C-alpha cells in the first residue's frame, strides 16, 4: 500500500492563494491542516470554493487539504495549450509532488474525478487513493438536457449564459453559501477567454473509462441519490466501483445531486476521513 503523506503546515484554515508553475500556465491552490494529504479538485465550470465546507471538516478530522483550481478556471491562468483529462491528471500529480514527495489522496469532482482515475493509472506509486465525487466515467451524460447543454456551450457567446442557467439545476440540496458561490462563478467566467477552458473540457474526449482497470489504489465512489445526470445514480456508482482495478467502496448520499461533497459535506467528510485513516493503518 502506498504511503500517505504527513506533511505539516501548522495551519488550521485555508492559506492564501499559492501558485504552481506548469508547462503552459499557472495553477492556483490553497493548503490547510496537518496530516495525510488530500488534494481536492473541482469539476468543469466550477471553482475550488466548492470544497470550502468539506475542506474545513477534513482539516478538523486531522487531514492536510489542498484545494486547486482547474487549469483555466478561477485564479489559474488562461490560454493553456489543452484542457484534457490527461492534462488535469498531470496537474494533480505535479501538485502532489510539489507539496510532498510521498503519495496523496486525490479527491476529484466530475471532470477532476476522471482525471484522478487517470492519475492513479498513470502513476500508481504516486497516488495513495482516490475519491470520486460524481465523476463521469462514460463518454457523455445520460440527461438529454445535459447533453444539449454540452453541445450548445460550444456556440460562441452562448456558453457562459447557458452554463450559469444549467449549473443551479445540478443541485438537489443547495448549500448555505450557494448564492455567494453562484456570483463568484459568474464573475470568474466573465471576460475574454474565461469560458474557453469550460468549452474545451466539455467537448474533449472522455477517456478515463479506459483507465479504470489500471487504477489499482483503494477508491471511494461518492454519488448523490438525486443526481440529475443519470437515471440510477446508485447503480452508476456501483458500476464504476466494480470496474476499478483496486478495492472500492460506494457512498450514496441521500437528497444530494451532482455535487454531494458540497450538498452534504458532513456525511462526505466523515467517510473520507475514515477512508484515509484506513489507508494509513493499512500501510
């Protein structure tokens, strides 16, 4: 079993934004806590603030937590040469190496969950475990509206407006900071080139499904039972767990939609802390 890092920062709250230089751009991230390292990365068209409540609870549970923006999103730079799942997998591995030379747990929402699978398959000695918070491992969403949104988002001038109207529908239970996050997200997508990374990720080839058998580290698959993007969320999560190459467990979050880590952070945090502690004890 790969070791989980125990780098200490002495910080109890998220630090100010730091930056990691990568080929083609700069990634924005924050770090808090002390203990085994968990790197949290959001889904396409979202910000690392999706993990605000979860990160606080994970830190309180004795973990060190890094939250990182996707390339082209939030405070990360724009104009990257490409925006694929494989690119994001490399970004996560690079941040893990920057923070410590021992393996970390990668917690990815949506697109970043797919990237976490690829990172585990690419570099098994660098990933102690993965947590997939509603990560699509199939090529396209089931929901016809989501499929239409994905196609229309590629139309110049329409993407940002359509995404900001679609994003709220993905929640079954809106978190307390929902309005604040909605304004932050809208602001982050305003301006020339700011929606281009979202568009590129939405239309990119989704190849993480092919990497599932090669991701052999322990995994936790998290899904909301009211996720609007698939007809049977629990069955989808079990199917993902079954195809992973290592031991995997499933957490179905009641009354949660596409972002279970934000809609019920207490339940998800308890399970993630236990998952990471099990990794440490196994090692």
